[in-house]
C-alpha cells in the first residue's frame, strides 16, 4: 500500500510564512553586513540601534509569534521548561543584550542571531511536521478503510444507514466503487474486490455467491448482495482501526528514556546557563560577553533532535511496516523484534497451507489418470477434505450411475453393473482380500482397487507454502533458532521440518501442549533472547499472548489474530516476517545513529559555547541543524 503525502493547508500556510520571513531576513542581513558601518549607522545618534531593531523585530514577530504564544500559554498552565521556553529565553535574551549594547554605545550584536535562531527553529519544526505527517499518512491510510455508510436492504428497498446500525443476518448491497462496510457472505452477484489497503496485495480478488468478504475492501465491478455475519464493532475493519489508533500508545524503552531525559534535562540546562551568565559575569565584570555565552548555551542545549527524531524514527518504522502489509501494535514491539532470535512456528496454516492436496499417485499396472478417475468416481459425493482434494485434482465431473456405499472408518465402495471400485485405507483393502502395496510415506494414503485388483494409491498431504523454505533459510542465516510445533504425527513433522530446514520440531501436540512447550522454552531461554511465536491466530491465540512477541499469519478476517498478536501479517505470506525483521533492524540502527550523533554534537558545541569559542550561529546549527539532520535520517526508514 503506497500513500502519497500532500501538504495540508496549515503546512502550506506555514511554509509560505517561513519563506517570506527567510526572504526578509536575508535582505535585511545582507544590507546590515554590506552597508557601510552596518544598519546601525543609517540614523546616527544614541538611538542608532532602533532602526535595525525595528527591521529585525518585524522578522522575529513574523516567524516567532506562535512560539511566544505557546511559551506563554504553557507557563500559565505550569509547563515551564519546554523547547518553546528555551527558544524564547534565548532569543529575547539576545534582543535584550543587543539593545543593551546599542544603548551603551557598543557595536550591536544579537538581533540577527535571535531572528536566525527562531527562523531555523521553525524550519526544523516544519521538517518535523512534514516527516511526521508523511509517516502518519502511511498508517492513517488504513484509517480510510472506515466505511461511511451501508446500503441496508429492507422489504425490497435499500436504505443508507450507519454501519453500526446493521445487525447480524441482515442483507446489505454494495455497489461498484463502494467499500464493503461489514464482514459477511455474498448472497448474490459476481465481482472483484480491491483488498490492497488491507493486505498490500495489488491484484483484485474475485468473489461469487457463497464467498466470504471482509469489511474495508472495495467493490470494483458489479453489484453485490451480502449477508452480514458480524456487527461493526466485531468486523475486520473495526479491529484494524482500533489497532492502528493505538499503534503509538506502546512506547519503546528508547522513547521512554528520552521522555524522562527531557523532563530533567531542560530545567538543568536552564540552571547551568543562568550560573554561566551570573558567576563569571560577576567575577570578571564582562556581563554582556557571559550573558551572550549563556544564551548560546541555551540555544544549543534544546533537546529537539532527540525529542523529535527518536519517536519519529519508530513512527516511520511502523508506517513503513504498514506499507508492507505488516501491522505492529507499538514501537516497543518494533524495538523488541529487532532482538528476536527464537522463532517458533505452528505448522498447519503457517508453514503449510492448511489444505489437503494430492502430492503423489503410485500405480500398479495402470495409468495415473485411471487411478485418479476411479478414486473420483468413489469419492464423488463425499464432503470429507480427503475426498475434496481428490475431486480437485481430477478437475472434472466423474461418471454417474454408480451406487456408492460408505464403509465407516474405512472408505467407499462404488458398484455399477458388476463393476466394483474400492477406495479407502489399508483396512478396507485387507478386509476385502485385496493384495496391495503398503505406503509408509508421511500423509494420508488412499488405496484404490478395481474389480478385486489393486491398481494404485494416492498420497494426500498438506501443502507446504512456497515461500516457507526461503524464509526459514533466511532466519537461520540471521543466527535465529527455528522451531516447529504441530499436532501431526512424528513422521509428518520430521518430513516437513527436514524439507524446510527447521532446526527443531515437536510433534503430536494438543493446543494446551503448545502452550506448555512455549512456557518451557521461555523459561529455558537466556534473559537476552526474544521468543516469537508465529501462528494462524485462531487455535494459537493462547501461545501468541504468552510469547515475548506474538505474530499472527493471515490476520485479515481473524479476530483472534488481531486481538492476541503483537504483530499481524495482513496477508498470508511468511515473507512479511523477514521484511519486518529487516525493517526493525534498520529502525533501531537509525535510532542509535540519531542518539549518538545528537548527543555528541551537542556536547561538543555546549563546551565550545561555554568557553566562548563559538557564537550563536554555531549554536543554531547545534540545535536546528542537528534536529533537521536527525529527522532526515529518520525518514530513510521510509
């Protein structure tokens, strides 16, 4: 899912204000530095500072009126020590210092720097707002899934109502171009649904009568009549919206640290700056110089780069994940997933497709097509998954006119004018006195005999997902431990584990045994290890909740997946797992880069400012420049 980001009206107005102020500042600054004797000499006399003061003040108010307002408002609410307060103290202090120097007949210094501080601060704020909006758009793109209405069918007429008013069992109509408002089943109509906002899949999904449809998808072609199966609050779209709205609520350790850091850091630097101005100033008598150093110290000490870029990095990571069809419930899970090194998989529905299919046909004196034809005749009327897999493989309607007799627990006998077909397990063959060849391969074996003669067998097994081997190999290459848990017998488990390259497996497990096994692994693992359980989100909900990180496969349409899992792969593709792992690594790498870069540059400039080696222009870079660089670095996640 790719969402284009467009500037809001507020952002556009703010950009125009910044460009206007920047143009005015550049014009005044050039005139000030190139005019003979500076702008201070335009109107000679004791009040020669007033003219440049008025010019710079106009730029200052244009670019900084909102910062002054926020600082005053926050102070009235008891929120004194924030970045707005630091900006106001530093810039108003610079103006006051410049006025003092002008009144005392000294060369003015401070008007231009005060304007520059606020100007570049606003540029940094604009970058932050743009970056946050761009990342939020990736996530809030999912919010556009919310349906505005439902076409409820009552007494042959359609009525447009709020989706929350529709009850289970009622019929709704979805016209071409409209969103499916509620989960349900198609009663009439054939169409295609656009599900890329839900799953990231670009190809439409064809639906017909009897097919399940999920809310949030868009009807593309023809009118559909749908029987509602879930109320709005239980529907897929509602649960996804709830997940997305709460995605930023769970903070990472890094974010929590930065929040606490800023809480104590800001008042500390204000006190240090005050001491830097007062103590050396009182000792040396050079008040203007030390006040100027203290103001530079205040500018560079603003923790914008850390306070902005760290949450933004995580937010960008969560937004990028949503583009990949991966929903992450909070930045703490993204941070923890970076350290994930034990991956425990459920087999059926996760590593395999969860549906039976013919994997092999063995024959004795007959063609494979003939063995399959005979089995299809016998299994024609059965609803058993094994029979369905045989019919699916045969692919056409078998011959009619046979009398079918179901032999409980053994198979089917088909008879027609003296012709007898036996199709079933080894017990049916043995009981009927058929001399057959036993198959011991993992899976379900269907033996076929025709007129008392064994003609072959059909091996039916669960299909392994095509991407499963590639994903397991990639996780193994990361140094992760891969484990498979399954309720199947040891032979089947060994075959699948061997085929996929899974390092360990446990077979013949009931759902409660899976929880016990996960508990055991959680107890035995090292404290630094992070255990992820990957399941289909239905029968595996208890294990998903108990593991360090629960990852649900095929979360669309599965309530248990969205509620129990910490990470939801929105479409049934294991490759989302390795993509999310790489994304988590990249996100944390950028987070650490921003922390180290911001702290290192700020500490260096703080020391240089305190020693008087640098001026306020360098301080501006130490604050706004570092913040902008950190923000742009965070955007690389996208």
